[in-house]
C-alpha cells in the first residue's frame, strides 16, 4: 500500500528543499551515523532517508547499495505520517506492508524502526531508520539511541544550512564593501587631481594609499577566510602585484616576503607603508625616464619579530632634505609606526633611499 501525502506536504517539501541536501554527495558525518545505528541496533541496514515528492532519497546508507527508490515501496513514507518513532516488528503482519515487494520478496525486509527527522517547526523530512531481514524488536536503549542519532542528523543539516546562509551574507557584504572602497578610492583620486595646494595633494595621496591597502586586505581576508589574521606574504604579494601594474617604464618592483601570519591591523599598516614608499619612488626616484628597481623585503624572525626593508636605487634625497623631517609623508608614516609600535628608519643609501622597521607580530605563525 502506497502512503498518502503528508497533511502538510507543501510546507514539508519547502522545508526539505531549503536544506539543499537532495542529490548531494555522500559525506562521512552522515555515513558514520548510519554505520553506528546499524551496529548498535544489530541490523543489516541503516539509512538516512529523505522523502521527496515522488521518491525517497538516501543521504547515507549501509547495507542497501542504492541512493533512492520509488515512494510506492517506501516504508518511511508511512512512518512520517505517524509518531516521531515507528517500529514494525514484522512487516508482513502489517497490512500496509503485506503487498510491498521489498517486504514480500526473498529476502524480504521483515523489520523496520525509524526515528523521524524533524525540522525546528516539527515538519518531518524523513527518517533515520534501521531494517533487517527477520522479525525482531529493539531494546529501550536501542530506541533511545536511534532517536538521539536522528537528532544528530538534523543538527548536521541545520549546521550546513546556517553555513550557506552565512556564506551568502558574506558575499553580499563583500560586494558592498568592495564597491564602496572602489568608489571612495576613485573620489579621492579625483579630489587629488583637483587640489590646488601640494599639502592637500599629499594628504589625499596618503589617504588613497590607505584605502588601497585596506581594499587589498579586505580581498585577502575574504579569500582566505582567516578571521582577524592575515598571511602577510600573500597579502604583500597581492598588494605589490597591483603596484607593479602601475610601474613606470623601466622600473622593476622586486618583492621577497617570508611566510608569516600577522594581525589584520598590522597588515594594513605594513601595506600602507609599502604602498606609500613604492608610490613615492615611482614619482621621485627615477626622473627623466631613468631605469631602476624598487625592492620590498619582509623577513620573519624566529622570535616573532618581522623585519621590513623598502629600498630604491634611484637618485636619492636632495642634499638639502633632512630624512628625519621630510619626505615620504613622514608625519603619516610616524603615525603608522605608532600603530606597529616600532620606529621607522628612513635614510639615504649608497644608491637611492631605504626605509626599515621591525615589529612584533600579534598573531605570529611562520609557514
């Protein structure tokens, strides 16, 4: 006898489809549950069975060897119409199962016990069930175990549903943040071009550097899903990849970064300094179409300190400029140094200029 549709069939199916579990791959978490249920209940078969509109589909099974069967032969489609736990000691003694070919054939399924898979609203999606080829009866402990394992199945489904919702929300937030940063960066660039004073242009350029560093960090955090920590090597490589695109002809950007994880706040500070140094080198270090190299070197140490060296081999500072009081937007650079709780050393080199600093990583891990 084929079971009638559930009285709340439309609501039940909407709930089932919202879990997006039908026709998904096998998963160890569910496989472990059916294997444990079969072992504890001493049955040949155990199944996580979901009742679709015209079929029953198995998220996990042991002892059966198929992933779905028609509703016409489904015992679980009867079980979801009854109490939250159904046990049929002998299927051939049950008038609903006597003409079921799965029960009447040889070898026939003669025993069934199933705990409903209930949504938080009380809608049955299917069952966690055990079946055997001879009549029998479960012990109270086996029944309780089957109920608990059914709750674990639903906990797994709920967790996956929540993770999907979180992922969708993050994607929406990422899209909005990315667009906002791009718009803000474009606005700052326009204002910088229109600014009349050099001081205003420098301030806007520094703001643009900060926005660029934050935008790259946001992208890195989203891709890595690393929470408050950042793989500084990947972050700096990505940031410098963007800077390399804007390099003047004949200028090479060389980057060496050891594998290290730091706090996201520190990554923004480091990225802002690198961005500012490279942009200034592009603008001032190689006048008249000179060729040269801007190099970035990040070296993590065993004690948790991270040493950063930014260098160019350009024309260097004019003789009348004091490296301790001007250039590189040092007012802003000192503020960033304060964020990193370190001293920035900016001075002429044998060729060009060099910026060095070292800071203690908040979330230190080396690769």
